[in-house]
C-alpha cells in the first residue's frame, strides 16, 4: 500500500507517518513538503491514497485536490489539516475529496484511511465487474458455454426484472430450468424471505450500483437455500443502467457446519459447567453414602432400616446421574468397555416416560442380554436420537416400542440385510406408529444435514450420527418403514456369549477389615473427613485426619508408620497431586490414593506419573474404598 502525503510541516509528516505505519505495517508512505515535489510524485504514480494539508504555501485551498484529480483520477484524497473549517470541508467534499481529518483529532485518521481504501477497492471491483460484463455482452455467444457451466449461479435480469440469462448453476441451486424462467419475472424465486432485504438491495443498487450479502432463498421443492449474493448494475457505454448481474454462491452446507460448530461450543460450555457442578454434588452425596452403613450398624428397627436403605438407594441414583453428566461432558472419546445394554435402554425408558408427551404410549420388552463391548455414552446417544425421531414422527400421539433380544445371525439372515454379519448379536428395536418415511426419501435419510423437520427443529445429523456409531461398533442397521403406519429401526451389535458384564458380577460382600495400619486422610470438607475416619476406624484402621496440606505434612513428619494416604484432589492452596508428591518423599513406603468428585480418572493417573496407587471417584460406597485400601496395602505387604 502506497500513500502520498503533502504537508509543509516536517513534524506533522513524521507524526502521521508513525500513526499509519504502526497500524498498516506494509504501508509505504512518501512525504513531500511543497508543490514541485507533490507534482513529481503524482506523475510517478502508483499511489493508493493521497493525504494533504489544506493550507500549503504556493497552493490555493483546493489546488492540491484538483491536481491529484487531474493526474490520478479515482485515487482517494483526504485532507488532514488543523485549520480547515466546516464550510471549507463541505466544499472540499463537494469537489471530490474522500474525507477530511482535523489534526487535533488524529485518532480519526486511521479509520478514515481504512474506510477510504476499502471504498476505493469496492469501486475498483465494481468497475471490474461492469467492464467484465460489457466484454461478456460483446462476446456473449462465445462465452455463453463458460457461463452456463459455471458452478456459481449466474443470473442476468433486465431493468423490468425479467430473466435474460439463467445458467446451469442457477437451475441446480433453485430447481428451475432456464426455459421455465427466461423472459419471465421470477416472482417468489429470487426473493429473500427477509422482506427488509429487498428494499435494502434496491436502495444500494440505486446509490452505489452494487450490493453483496447473505440471502435465504427457497428451492422449488420447498427446501431453504442459503447463498452469498453479489448484485451489480450493468451499464452501457454511455453509463446508463442496462441490466443487473446476480451471482449466487451456495453456502447451505457451510452454514449448517457453522451451526453445528456453534452447537458444539455451547455443549462444551455446558460440559464445563456440568464438571464444576458435579464436584459439589459429589461432595454432598459422598457423606450420605458413607454414613448409611454406619447408621445401619447402630439401628435394629426394621422401619428405620428401610429408611436407611431408601436413603442409600436415592444417594446412589444421584451419584449415577452425576457420573452420566460427567461422561457426557467429557465426550465420547475412549476405548469401548464391556456393558450390559439393558441398563442403557432402561435409562432411556426412564427419560421417555418422564419427558415424552402423555399422548405417546411407551412399551418395552427387554430380556436378559448378552454383553457387548461398546462406548456407553455413544449407545445412549444412539438410542436417544432414535427415540427423539420416533417422538417427532407422532405429533398427534401413538406408541413408541423399545425391545431388545439376543439373536444368532446365520449366513442367510446376514445376506438379507445390507451390511449384515454372521454371529451372535444383541438386537435393539426402536419402533413407532408415526407418519413413516416416504419411499422417495428413504435413501437420503442417512445423509448429513438432510432433514424433513421444520426450521430450528432439526439439524439433519441425528440419523447420520446413529449410522456412524453403529458402524464404529462393527454393527449394522435394518430399517422398515411404511408411510402413514410407522417406522422400525433394528440395531444389530456384535456380542460374545462367553463374556460376563462387569455390572452383573456385583454381589454383596463383607467389607475387608484393616490390620491396625495407620491411614492419613486429607480432605478440606469436614463432613467427609470425619465420616471417612469413622468408617476406617470401625473397620480396624488407625486414622490420622488433616484438613489441608499443611496438617498432612505435619502428620507425615512425626508419624513415619503411615501405611496409606487418602487425599482429595481439589483442595485450596495446594492440590492433592502436589501434596502426594511431597508426601512421597517423606513417606516413600506409603501407598497413595487420590479421590475426587471432579477429576477425570485417566487424566489424574497420567498427571500422577505412576505416583498414585489408585484413583477413586466420589461419591463412593464405603466398601469400594475399603476394598481399594486393602488391595493396595496387600500389594505393599507382598
């Protein structure tokens, strides 16, 4: 970018140069003090902008402007003066000056320069478009094939809004062939559904000769099409308006991707919020789960014991809900694990019973299922997407049926289903009695962003996500649908009859007792600290309690027989991991256990670098922690 600056004050030239070069690093600024140098510089040419003081010795007030207009017409000209008055400024603008800036308000200089350069560039582009169109008009027959096959939609309208040219790009974008619209006024085809834009476009065409911006149009089949539009007035050799050139670029998919990105960012924010809240909720639930066994030992009344059982079950359900929220917040990354799908399905059923309209009857048929190796969060998302689609397909009510069964798929059965595989599978069916899927769009429902739902009711990503999850788990899908009667999705996920789900192996057991070992408990929550101490004391351990890192280090300095340290991760001033690093130096033989209601176990283990013997997520049942302590101490003694 080259700027020519005329001013008889070297100090002002230096100040302006510093301002412009600081903002426009690539700026090349030529400073001249008088008429001779100014004329020589103009003759050399190549400048993008001219700055000039208003009163220059040897010049009348507007001589510099007129000289610049004569030598380099079209180059923006800005007066930068400390003496120009309002009347003179208005006169200068009438004579063709682009703008004026008072030296007392040099903060306006950079915006004025930027605006002038931008407007100059826009004018240059409009001139190029107009010149290009004039050449196209002169050689229309030779260039018609190029325009017709252009990917962008190119449309030419005469001054009465009749279509004179309509290329293949426009036909593909809007669904109307050229023969159907040429020489006709395309009412409703090129009109944006935002009515205010029509007036704005006409106003800008009249005042500036061009307009560009986003439009939302409607395809012939009713679909919404988002485009970036450029509209220019085409003039003849005499400068008279002759036609309008409209260029439309399809940005529908780009806009859908942007919306998906914004949605992902909102979900990320919700995930961060959920992670923070889960820490507090886990600290609330942890004392309830730890206190219940202690209360049960002190109570013999059957009614009171039932209340304690109810309390413990409710706290456990709350803890499970927090873990589900955390799993969702952390995303769906990670290795698949052995799960029982009936638990995931029943979670979805609870959601459907509590949130779906009462006009929708929910039925279930879930038997004992083989275990599958899958990501539980992805399984939850898969079923949720299918259930929500089924709900939306029954606006007037109907029946939603979830069923699951074990099935051994043979060669014949696998061959009858696209992508089918042989072997043992768990088959989940989500069926509805809704509107069904029309045959003509049955093959398109798996396409990303394809949706038949109205505006703001769907992204078109639900079924494509379902298909992706199923394929990632080496499964396949069977779809049956009849318009007006309903739809059934059958999801086949590979299973192994020999495997036993971890969740099915939970049996009541007697919590292991300690052997008089010393355990240091560090937690800033007094309720959790006291309950942990009482639980461990009740099970044969000697306990030391610390409310922060300082007390923990003091205990470790005096009690060198500490066999195990249990510390919370999130504590004020010094966090649990930092504390464990210090304690490891003081107590090299002690086993270190980190507990947290917030941290990701894999992340904690990774940051611990082998320092942590075990990580336990809050809230936990006493037997879980007692079993963990006994296990790590057994390894030590071995």
